């Protein structure tokens, strides 16, 4: 399941993020790559413990806690602290799959990466190339969203970032451990939740809404790991 989530950050929040990132220290992005990914990865990254990364990470996580589409699609149990990367001057990230488990630095916590997220912080007209290309059973999906918008996709997917040939592609990226680890089950729950919400708008007093809500929670009770 690939889900686009609009307006995770508003325009003034994006502008604030860009001001901080423009003034921040950037290092080789391979510092957070696994052995295989390091050979495919060519970008710059703000150090994970940098004050700017911590401030903007808190801003993003706070916004996601209030975002009903994200909560419905991800059913998050844990969210990895957001990281920030930049691609420019022909940089790219060739095909790879994200690490299955990532330790949170400075803590004993490990996160199973069920979902990957990319939050775009540069508008598409600021750079050429830089599409996030995600492969699934239906082919390759190229994603390049307005600043402040985010894409959510299975971390098990083979994916890449195309070379940036003009300007700079700036984004936040992170991973989510879902209460429901199976992507198929999570997709069914998301579709059911979406249908229940639409039914509530069209027929708010209809008893079938209560029945479907019971089905949703009973399936979640069966599949959730908490």
C-alpha cells in the first residue's frame, strides 16, 4: 500500500524547516546506511543528534500525532526519529530495501521497519529528477510531491531515488513499526476504516456503521501486536 498524505507540514512550517536546514551541518549520508545500502547511497544528511534534526523531528512527530490519515494508514506503534537528507549535483540512491530493524541511538529501543516515510521539504519545481521510485506487484510508482506532503509505503519494497540534476531535493525520512505488521492486513483495515468514515458522513444514523465498526475493531484485536 502506497499512501500520499498531504499537508503534514503547513507552508510556514516548511519555510521554518528550510531556514534551519540551510544553516545546519551536513555530512555524508552513508553514516546511517547498512553495508549493502552504503554502496548504493550518495547524498548528504544532517547528523542524527544535531539540534536541528531533533527540533524538526519533534515538529513532524507532533503533526503526525494529529493526522487522522496517517494514524489510519500506519496504525503506528513506534516511529523512528525523523532524519533529513539532501540530494544535489547528480546524487542518487540506487535500488535498495531498508533494514528490517533499526536501533534508536542512545536508547535500548529497536524498531521493526514495517513502513517507510518520505516527507518532501522542497517543491518539485526547485529541482529536476529526485523521484522516489517504489516497486510493487503492479509495477514502479514514481513519487515527487509538493513540500509538506508525505508518502508512506512498505519498507519491504525495492525503491530508489533518481539522480537530481538541477537544484536540491530536501526531505525528511523515517520508519514506522505498525501495530499490524502484515501489509495486506493493514491495507484491509485501512480500506475498512475509510469506508466506515464515508458511511458516517453519508448515513450517520445507519446501524450498519456500528456493525462495520465492530468488525474493524475485532479484526484489529486479532491482528494487533501491542
